[in-house]
C-alpha cells in the first residue's frame, strides 16, 4: 500500500490512474471518496492512502462518471 502526505497527492494518483479517460470522470470526487486516513501520531507525514480494494475504487469511479 502506498501512503501519501496530502489529498492533492491522492487526487494526482487518481488522475494518473484515469489518465486515458480524460474528461470522463470527476477526479476530485473519486479521490475524496476512496481516500482513507490513518493516525500516524504525526501531523502530516504519510496520513492518506487509497483503499487496496480495486472494486471499491472502480465503483467510486463509475458513480462519478461525467455524462
């Protein structure tokens, strides 16, 4: 599992995953839906991650498909 330091990192990762589908999905909405947080005992470092469940990711993507 890859951890990120900010929501912008998550948004960028979702954008990379869906790069071939430019304009077909609401990237930010998907990022906020699949982002998870963990308590690291630190303020920022490695707080966010994307769920490992690929089905959950693609379900979120389909819910945020743009018409």
